[in-house]
């Protein structure tokens, strides 16, 4: 990330409450950042685990079967977008979902996928019945 990108990102954060619905692409830039955060399979798995309650990094390591530095990098990306937050408990770092709206968005995507699967299965059933001799 260049200095210009960082400055632009800071500008976006500072003025984000004013840019909703702007026609200059700024709104799309901000939304794109959230979607970019959500597209990685490991981050999706982390969100799925955290949606059921807070977890220590050590628990995420065990459940995801990934190395700690890898998980920490993904958690940093999620923190940057304010999707998760962390608190320290002694030596442990506990993560939780900060804003449930991205989780709601993932549920919506799941509903879309389930509907597409149901429609495909129904079409396959109709095709199979049509092609099966009486």
C-alpha cells in the first residue's frame, strides 16, 4: 500500500458518514474494501466460528488447523474493517464479532446459494422424470 493509498483510506474513514450514496465511486470503494475482506475462505471460517461466541486465538488455531501467524494476519484484516474486535485476558487475546451486519450479509449469501441449489435440484428432478420412461 502506497502513501497515497493510506492517505485516501484515512480520508474515506474520516468522512465515511458523509459519502453514503455519493456518485463519485467513493461509496463503491468503501464497500469494495468490506467485500474484499469477506472473500477469503479463512476469514469466512473465522467469522463462522466467532458468530457462535468469542474465541481465544489458541482456540482458532486448533479449530482451523492453521499456524498462529496466518490466523493473526487474517484477524488483523478483519479488525481493520471493524468486523471483529479483540481484548486481552492475561496472555490470551480474545476475539469477538464487533458488528453483526457482515454476518447477516453472509447469511443472505447462504440463502441465495440455498435457493439456487433448490432450483437446480428441482430442475434436475423435472428433467429426470421427463426422461424416465413410464
